[in-house]
């Protein structure tokens, strides 16, 4: 019997070279995607920007802002065809580990009320809802609230 060995997906620092692939995914995933400028600014600001590669293919990415004692998740995304295979959880777990190492005491993020997968991912990790930002997200000519989730580290 023979087995085909696939490399384990790798989490790596995002660089400017990744931006075309990141932007292509971002546009597929979100109706109101981040711009190239948003990602460039995040890289230049020194935010913790990571990508996930499965072999040669970029299948996910995340952006985490780290302050003195707080971490704030700004973006967490997995390509549609790669969702539901543990990559989102692995990325979130990585980011929480980084936040702890850097001495953050609390990890914040926003999620749309309509985002069932995101809400379940965060709730399953122990995040709890601590507030609502009214009209935070664009949505079909209107605005959608954001649920603010937090995890004590
Ligand atoms: C949310 C997202 C990052 C999750 O990543 P993923 O790789 O698909 O998720 P995982 O396979 O790691 O699953 C982790 C948990 O998320 C939840 N989840 C994932 N997909 C789900 C779905 N389709 N429906 C409901 N819950 C889901 C489950 O709780 C799951 O845990 P379980 O497998 O024990 O049930 C991904 O779906 C995504 O990129 N969505 C579009 C962008 C987005 O919404 N980003 C978050 C913005 S706040």
C-alpha cells in the first residue's frame, strides 16, 4: 500500500509579495473587502500579519494589532474551498499564543451577527460577547452592527 504525503499547512509572516494572492482571496470572501492600502498599512505599522500556505497555495491570512496589554484581531480569513478543515482555528490559536507571549491581557475582535461560522469559532474558543458596535459594518447600502467579543488571556 502506498500513501501520498501532503505537507502540513504552514503559518508564515505575510510580506508585500503575498499581497496579490491575499487581495484576490479577500475579494472572493468579502462583499466589502479590505484594500491593498489596508494590508500595506498593516504591514508597515508592524501589525502581526500572517498567511497560511497549503503547499504553494495561499489559503488563509490574519492581521492582529498588538498594544501594550491588548490584542485586537482585525482580519481572519480562510479561502472558501479550504474552510471547515481547521485552518481558522489553527490561525486563531496561533494569534492567541502570540498575544499571550507579548504580554497582552485581553484579546478583542468584532464579528457580524450574521456570521454564524465566525461566532461559533470564537464562542468555541471561550470568547464571550462584551458589547455591540452599532452600524460598524457596511451592508447593502445600510450598516450592520458588530458584536464585540473578548477573551481574557
Ligand atoms: C470564520 C472562518 C475564519 C473559520 O475558519 P475555518 O477554517 O472555516 O474554520 P475551522 O475549520 O477551523 O472550524 C472552527 C470552528 O468554526 C466553526 N465553523 C466553521 N465553519 C462553520 C460553518 N460553516 N458553520 C458553522 N460553524 C462553523 C465551528 O465552530 C468550528 O468548530 P467545529 O469544527 O468543532 O464545529 C472562515 O469560515 C472564514 O474565513 N469565513 C469568511 C471570513 C470571515 O467570516 N472571517 C471572520 C470574520 S470575524
